[in-house]
C-alpha cells in the first residue's frame, strides 16, 4: 500500500519537474555558410565622441599637466581600455556641436585659443584645448579611422574646404598653417560628414533645400595628394523616409554614404531612469531597440530604388539608449549609467546590423565616454568599464569577418504591443578559420536551451565568454567597478551530437563561442 505521504511527495516531485520544464525555452539556430556571404565591416563597431559633458574633457582628454596618468594629455586608463575594443573609427566633434564648431578656434597654442559657450549641451564654456590636432593624434594612437563631421549649419563652404586642406594637403597655405602648429606630414581623412542632423539642430533644413546645400558643400571638399574622401550626407531620423527619398533622388550621385540616427527611446518627453525600471520597462526597451530592423530595412528599400548596385552606404552613425540624466549630475551633460539592459540593447543591435552588411557600412554608438550608452565612465582618476563595453569586447572577432547567415527559431520572451521580443537572438561569422557564434537570451525568468545545427562547421575546440548579472538593472560604479564583467563560459555545459551543438544559456545573458 502506498502511503499518503509518498503520494504527496511524488506529486510535489512531479510539480517541481513540471516547473523546471516550464522555466526553460528551447530555440534552434541553423548555420548556413555561403561563399557569397558579405564581410561584416569593422566600421560597424565605430564610436562617437562629441564635445558634450565630460566625453572629451575628463573622459578622453585631461591635458599633459594633469595628475591623472596620461600619454600626451590622453587618459592612459581610457586609452588602454579602448585599445582592447580595436576601435575601427571615431566620429568627432559632434553631433549637434559640430554645426556650431569653428575649427580655426581649436588650433595653435592652447593658451591662445578663444573660448565659446556650448549652447547645445548645458551652456558649458568650451576652451577649445582639444581640437583638430588633438583629435587626429588620438586616432593615430588608437589606430582608427577619423570620421570628421563638418559644420554646415553655421559654417561656410570655404571653412569646410580649408579644414579638409589643413588636414590632408602636402603643401599650400593650410598645409603651412598645420606645419606651424607642429604637424609636418598631413593626416589621412577618409570619412567626411557634410553636416549633422540637418533636419534639426544642424539647421532645420527641408530635405529639398539640404540636398542642394550638400551638393554645394561637397563640391569644394577636394582630394589632396592621394587622399580619398568618403563623403557622407546628413540623413534621416528614425522614421523620416521622405528625407531619404529626396536625398537619394536629388543628391545620391554626389554621396558615398548617407547617415541614419536611431535612439532606443520609447518616449522623448519621459525617457525614464537608466537604472530604476521593472521587468516591463526592460522588455519595452528591448522592443524599441529591435524596431531598428524594420527602420533600416525601409530606408534600404528606398536606397535600392535609386542605387540598385548598393554603391552608397547607409551609416547608422548615432544609435543606442537614451535615458534621463543621473540625479545630481549637470543638466545637459547626458551622463547616464549603464546596466545589463544596455548590454542587451548593444548585442541585439549589433546582431541586426550584421544582417544588413550589404548596405550598412558603418555604425557609431553614442557615445564613447561618460555620455549616453558609453563604453567607459570616468570620475577624477577612476574609470569604470560598462556592460556595453564588454559586449563590444566580446564581439571583436566579428570585425571584418565573413558573415555566416543563419536561421533562428525561438519562442517569444515577451509580447510588447503585439511585437515579440524573441527569447534568443544570434549571429555568426568566420575569420582565419575560427567561427564565432554570439547568442543572447533576453528572457529574465527562463534559461534557453539552444540547439545549433553546425552544418559542417568544425567544432573540435570550443571556448566561450559570458556576460550576465543577478539583476537586469545591475551596473558597474565607482567603488564597485566589477559587479558585471566577462566570465569564461564552462564548456562542460556544451554537448555535441550528430553535428549539432547544444548549449544552455542562463537567464538574461550574452554568450560568445569560438569554434575551430
């Protein structure tokens, strides 16, 4: 006879087993290697630095006389951290600041440079101690391409033309001026933005008017002494498809690229806290982030109509999360903390960008230090690496790698206004014989068993790194800089059978696997 206690125990065991089964999603990923696959341009991992808050001053630059350890004025801790990311390019000086910046004020002896008021960002007095020479020297230290954003809103054609000449000419009056300022050889300049957000802070132009202005300004930006310019038109914000239509129709043949800005902001009037949010707020942010896929696709379709050979690149040169400034910080400086939620936005966005590599040739997360979704946060002589920093570090192997197309079957982690936030997102690439697979489990409550059909890809040796945290709103801070950090993934949790790799992703985690 079975006792009632035994029946109760068996029932509890069955209930517990059922709960464990319910607490796991199952997803499948099928790799589809193809010789025709495009390369994931390393410029998709570009960074953005603006004269905004402490991004430049205190973030990148402290000056040669600072007690903070520096290399010719650049913070050593930040330099070393950024080198780990293999930063491919850096956009400067804005942003909205670009269309009020007059480059002549930022050259020559620093003690003689005039000051200005940064009217866009908090009314801070700008001393111009970080200018053209300082920026291009920084790019040389980081071994990255400079992306110069020119002043169209308040600057003249001559001013922009002479700036290009100052930077790239071997001889002539602007080259002589550069030499007087201590730089004998010209720098190389590939990426030149002709204005920024010309529909808004860059001049409030109509697309028809700006198309003509763009054609005029770019005409006088010459190519000196073998330097080749990649000229970029100021493109649309989010859903402004008419802007792209008009620009491609009226000025497409004069541009090499056109920009697009997309921020993960659900409500511009009430952006919300970067750190204080609930599970619903977490999923709503991820849903907004995922919306960039449809936005990019629609802009691409418009571009395809005028440029079927895809000569013109689409450059998402401002993207990322934008929340309310941290309490107690300076209004207008956009200092924002960075949680595991931000890391999820970074990984999901990069996974999407990879799928558009035939048209999307560059993206620039906003911004590199102390502003919005930053890589690093600094305070006096302290530096903190953010969760977003670690995502970019995990994804370094994807830079300039051949995309491996894949098919993902996944349940939804959450529905947000009829839009599904998938439990699992994935991307894969191959370079130098090593296959890199990056997986994201967005689900806060459930682990995800992911079955990967390798489709012939070698997996004799596997290693991995994982990023996760106890809570979705955990973050690194001064005094607690390693609350969230990369950890080695225990490959004992992997199984390979019949050419299929099975891995269990913890809740709210990002994993990158290396296979060779």
